C-alpha cells in the first residue's frame, strides 16, 4: 500500500536534497494535483551513548535543523507573491518506531534553476541577452522588495535558489535561513562562529564584517584587549548598519568589545557596549547565554562604581544578586564576590 502523508499526500520520486531536508514530487489525492513535498531528514546515526560529545553535537544540530525547518514553513507561509512558491500544508508524521518527521507541501514548480541555466549555456554561440538578464534581475528584485515589506531578509540569494519556470516566471526558493526583523522576529538559530549564507554570493559588507570580527575575537582571547576593543567596536558598528540588534554577530561584538574596554579601564566606552548586549541578548536561549548576561550585569555594576556612580552600582547589584544565587548557588564565589563589592560601596570612603 502506498504511504500517504496526512492520509492524502502520496510521496513519489526524489527531486533533490539540501543541507537538512529532502524534496520529493508527490500527489495530493484529495485535490487531484501534483505537489512538492519537503521532508526534514533525520540524522543518519546517533551514537549509542546519549551523553557523549558526539551524540550531544548531533542532537543539537538536529534540534537546530528542526527549528530552522519550522521557521521556513512560517516565513514562506507569510508570503503572497507570485515570485515565491505557495505553501499548501504542513504537519508531523509519526513512524511505527515512534520517530517523527516534519513535512511541508508546496507548489510543484516546473522549470530550471538559474544556476543550471547559466552552467548549461553556450556563451559562444547563443549568450543570454542583456534584456533577459535585466528581466530576471527585475523579478528577483520585486520578490525581495515584497519580502522586505513584511520584515523578512532572505540571506542566501544565489543562482541555485532562483528558479525560472517553464512560463518564464522567476521563483525565489529556500527561506530556511531567512530572518524576521522587528517585533515579530523569531529566535536566532545561527551560531556566532558560523557563516550565514553561501560565501561566494555574500555581500561585501557581510564578508568584511566577519573577517574583522574574527580578528577582534582572536585579539581578545590573546589578551590584546586594547586592540581587540577597537577592532570589535568597529566590527559591531558595521554589523549594526545591516542587521538588527539581536543578531548573534552584533551581540557578540558588543559583548567582547565591552569586556575588552572594561579590562583596559575605560568604563565610559565599556558601559554602552555591555548595556546594549544585556538589553538585546536572550538570557533564556541557553544556560551559557544566561551566565554571560548575569556576569555582564555584575561587570556593569563594577564599572558604574569605578566611574563614580555608587548608588547606581548598588541598585544593579541588588537586582543581580538573587539571579546569581539562583544560577550558581547562594554560597557560590560569584555571590560572595558580589557581596564584597556591595559592602565596599556602602562603606564611607
């Protein structure tokens, strides 16, 4: 018996594979139409020891892929432009062994990717005309203008993610690493040290920002705080021109620039960076992020005291103390250090 997703979608042949999913051509038996079915691919192998570093890494990657797949579904479903594939349905299928797989049913597109057309072209005998190239570019620009209107940034525009249908219509594909900006933004799924998008097609400012960022991080961890502060401050300014405040790279630059300025005794420059980080970081994202936010708030209190604002410093310490106690324990060295600073601030000089 042929397997049906949700009792109606028949999976036929494989169309292609991506980094986290497989795409099949299928058939909607209820509406009598051909469709494309995108399925999140399960991991090939998970080590038997669930707490091993290898297993943790694989399971973390699987969780990120799952969240990214769900985000692609939500992002694509928001779009109502003829230059984006229509979303028909989505769901979760449970296998007999208890494992689950996410699936997305979309409009089946007939045509070729721009990448395939460019690779297969005979540029000596029949090169593409300027008018053809301008028409393709104009349609891509129209799609991007529409998605930007609803605060979505694609982040991986390249020939492989552009399809030219048999009727000549351009379709922009793969919103898996797109981001939402503004109040409706979804959580970030990109690791700070990972490149977002395809390097050969990334914008110059993205590439330059990442190179400067990596240089600043290397200087920071080498203890060259003066140079690291300047480099990371500059990289952060560049990032903020193109990305929202909660972008991982924006936050990482602010965090390290602020702590570098603190290390060299420049509270006036450290405080704006660290406050920016605390205001925009998501302390609920992970235990590590929660720890960084708490420790940064403690450093902010120390800097306020050093900069001649003891009352503000004490107020900050009073807010941070119960949070540190909950995280590290009431008898932890972090709490004891905080109490020592509070006593010093209350002691008349």
